[in-house]
C-alpha cells in the first residue's frame, strides 16, 4: 500500500466560508489544533461573494441602540413563516445562542459588525420585525491580512465597479444619488479615487465590504488563533473507526494525506449549487439540471454532502424549497469567464421597472424578495415552457439605477447592447420584438401600470406596500419609493432566468450541528454547517441573512461542541482570560 503522509489535529474543517471558519475560530480559540482544508486556491467560499448580512434577532448591536425585544417576537415570526418546517430546537438555538455568537466574535476575534437596525423582515406575518434583527461585517482594510490577502476570494466581479465593491446602505445610496447631489458626488469621487490608488498599488481594492469583509475578518481571526490554513486541499474520503469519524484523506497540492482529527470533522463545502445530477433530482423544474443558474462559486459541487453520505449521513431534501431562489441574468463574458450569472437583488424594488413574462404580463410584486420572485415565476410558467421573465424600464430608470449588470450614468450602454445582454427599443413595440414578448400585451401592461404608478398605487400586486419593499426603493421618490411611470423611450429590458444564491437541502443535523443518519441518530465525530447542512429554515426564506446568520451561529456551536465546552458568554470570556488565548482586544 502506498504510504500517505499523516497530519494530526483535533478538528478538521473542510471548506472556508463563514460556517466553516466560525467553527474553526471557535474551536481554535479554546486551544484545539485546527486545520482548515479548502479545495480552491482561495479562501472565503460563497461568503466572500455574498452581501454579508446575518439574521440574528436580539443581537448586541440592536440592544446597544435601544432596540429591545424578547425572544417571543422572532420565535412567533419563525413559527408563522416556517409552518410544518419549524424545528423548535434549532430555532431556539439560533435565537438564544446567536446573540452570544456575535458577542463572542466581537470580544475575542478580529470580526466586527455594523447594525442593520433599519432592515425589516421580508414579510408581514405575525411576529415580523421592522428592524434590529440584522448585522453585517464592518468594512475591513485588506492590508491587515498581510500575505493572506492574496488567498482571499475576490468579490463577485459582475457586482463590482471594475473590482470595487459597494456596501449596501451608505455606499449604494451615494452612488445612486451621485448625479443629483453634490455631497453624494463628492463621496463617490472619493471612493473611486481611493480605489484607483489601491488598484495601482496593490492590484485590488483594499477596502473590503459585505461578505468579502466577513470572510477577511474570519480569515484574520483564524490566523490569529493559530489555525493551519491550507488551500488546494480537497477531501477525497472520510476516515472512521468502528464508532466515529476520525478524519479524512485529503489531497493537498497533489499529495494525498491522512488527516487524523481527534475531536471530529466539520463539513462546510458550500452545498451543491453546481452539482448537476443532484440539482436534477431535487429541483423540480429542471429535469436535466441545466435549466438553472447559480450565483455561487462553481467549485461548490456537493463534495461535503457526498462525503457525509458515504458514512451514513442523511441528505434532507424534504423542504419547502431546495435552494435560495434568486433571479439572475447571464452576462455573456466578463473578466475572462464565459457566461456569469448576475443576481438581481436590488434594482427590482426601485421606481420605474416591471417584470413581465413572454406573454407581456406582470406576475409578481417586483419589490418582493428574490426568493419570492422566482417562486412566483415558477408558479406562473406553464409546464414545458422556458422559465424566464424580462425586466422592463425606460431610459430614465436605466441611467439612474442601472439594469442588472448594465451600470447607470456615466457608464455607457453601448457595450451592454453590443454583447446582447441589454435589449433596447425606441418604442415598447420595438423592445417587445427584440425580446420575443407579446407587443400588444406589453403595451397594455405598461399603460395599466402607469395609470396608477404616478399616484403611488399598484392595485395589481401592491408594489411598495410593505416595510421591506419600501426600504429597498428610493426614498426620494414620492408618494411611493417603489413606483414611477415607465414613459420615456428608449426602453430597455434584461432577460431573467431562475437562479439561486445557494442550496437549502443538505445533511440533516441537530441543534449542535452534529450530522444525523436517516434514523435521526448522531454520527459521532461528524458535523455539517453552512450550506452543507439542511437549512434550519426548512426551505423558507423569512428574511435577509437567514443563510449566514445560522451558518455563523451553528459554526460557533459546532466549535463549542468539538471543544466539549457549553458555557455561556460569561464563562467563555473567563475561560479565555485564564488561558490568554486569541485576541481579546482587537
């Protein structure tokens, strides 16, 4: 038998998104020897491409701002949203331990947060919150990573300005207003000038925001805590003895190692958004697996789930939806990559845009969540037809807000048109011909929409009627931040296809993130977090951040469980002071 080099550790984490790094940092902070094995040549996973928001009700930032609620509010909301998918043990774990997780990372690591105290939940069912339940990573200076900055996954290129990512909130608001406000113009100019200098000096932006900042802060924390960080390290099989998982065989830069993990293995490989075979089995509308476009990194091909199944872990796909749906448009080629999926998360709520099917009719409140948008499109598309829609706007809208990948003024529209991404017509009829939309129906739809939009009213789908709708709109548009007529050509359209931000179906786990078999028994030594685990939301999408919030929380709980440490935050703090471990002052 060929000799394989042996590496010993206490905890082996497979994957380097928020869930995996949270588990690694938590375990390492308590003195465990941790190895993180990432199969790509960069760290950060889907997290590094994400918006970075985490849904953590009752979080310390909200409390410090005077926003206080008891646990019954968010618990009621989860019950009303999840219905039969509600798991009381996991819900209580998130609601009780999530705030503790935030406090732990703030006190003992390089992770810092900004609040989302103005961000409401997606829906208005009982228990819904109008703010104070969300946090995001604070922007981070990438230079603090030192050489590790070259090992951090860059932001998703199509959502940046030549590589400069914009943070939701202040950044986006100023850039949208840059042609209408001197203050915003100065802000945008300052950001662009700083980016240009950093690009020249370092080859990339060093002002990291959103999920990229979260991944960077977690990576810095892992390095501070002595985690052994490996890239180009792909797990090819799990090791086990008669009773438990004991490690994994990992191909590290072409050499297969036996990595023995005394406490256990954490699966955090990002789910299966690019596993065609499993997509075909679990996504009802895509029998071949090809009729779907994910905005997650293409390396997320279900490795962790297959590893878990190989030792008896149960793949749970009995969910409301198997993935976090999102409308995407296909950018023909960008940054040397053929066909990139652009996720439409922002502009749909802005005033002056509608979504129509090929029949020329609206089918949804365009300002609803990305998950609800695709749910409505799937419901309205006849069996056998292509699942697609078109976002339609006028010249004013495109120049002010942009449309998908096509950027607003001062960026020219010519390149987007020449690539075929952006369709344009001098009249609605000409635009309809470009897109294959029923021209008469489109004209009727726009006329009907315009009749009420100028008065701030949408009797058909009630766009702009909820707190979530309105916060996504344009506060300067009155009387409804989500509504304005579509009336001055030329007109533009972008084709939308069903996509996802990641998968919900995954390995069944308990409230400590321990993997379960088909009978609900714990598989000793095996944990699953992030999108490798079945979403505790049961395939529902009640609010922004319901992927990363649980990923961080259950990664933290997995780290505690691996360390066999169950204290509350006071006990944890006392423990760290006694051991002098990790960074208590960053």
